[in-house]
C-alpha cells in the first residue's frame, strides 16, 4: 500500500508541474486540485516542497506558476547537449532555409531540446528550448508517421534508408522529421526542419540525412 501511495504522489507531482507549464497565466489552488482530482489539503502538502525549492512560486493573487528553480534543472540538461548539437543544427537550418530542431520523445511527449534558425533574412519560426509539441502540430504529425512506419516493420538502422515523417499543415507550414538515435539523450530523438513555406520532401530528406551524420560525428 505504501509503495502504491508513493507512486500516486509522484504521478501527481509530475502532473502538477505539467499543468503549470501548460498555463503561463497560473492556476489557483482550487483549479489545481480539480485538475489533479485531489483535495486541497493534499494539494498543499504536494506544493510545500516545490515552493521551498522554488520550483513553483505563488503571486499576491494566490495563483501558482512554475518557479525559477526549474530553470537551473533545465539548464543543467540543455546546455551540455546544446553545445554539442549547435553546429549541426545551424548547418541544417542554413542548408534548408528552415528552422531546425532536435526533439526528444519521452513516452510520447515531444520536447524541443535545441533549435536553430537560418542566418539568411526571412520569416522563420522560433521554437524555444523546452517547447512541447502537441499531437496536432506538424512535428507531432510527422513523428506519428515515423512511428507508424516503425510498427509496420520498416528498417530503422543507420545503414538503411532513414525513417522520415512529413507533415503538410494545409498550406500553413511544412515539417519533415527524421528519427535519430542519440545515446546522451537516453530516449528516442528526432531532428526536424519546420518552415512556413512548402519544401521539397526529397531535398528535406537529404538535408536531414546529412544532419544526422553530422550529429553522429559530433556526439
């Protein structure tokens, strides 16, 4: 019973952070309790260590937000990896004329690990580190296409043709993603190009394949 209670508390703690991430305007204790399906007394016990360590903060209106302590954890994860992948991603962005992103897939949650925009002037999307791509986004659609091909039994080794996912957002942008294996992330990762304009899928595939080789060499 104790192990089950501990697991439930951990799940609520993680859910608490994700709910606050999704609500930049903050949430009240009542709203948080409702989303976590728990009593306010239990919620306050859950909040206490997060507030103490500044992972969560509360303003004068008694609304809760992610705190600045989170940034220290994020920096410890992001900075070493960004220093390794920065050059390959920038080359990919410049070659494709599109925003280049490296995305970690953790149990279906797609989080931007690093990104780069082309050096040439133009309208380019800005994808900040830590941005979560939902299932309906171009990245989410492209990754689902890759996962479907994996389930269908297509080869995923580096020696074979890379798995590629394409998403055309009904004229509002284009995403091409390629599965890459990056041991230091510890989970599946995807390198992708995202553009506000249509791109040639064959050229996108070539750019992504070259980026994957460069990432291999860098890591």
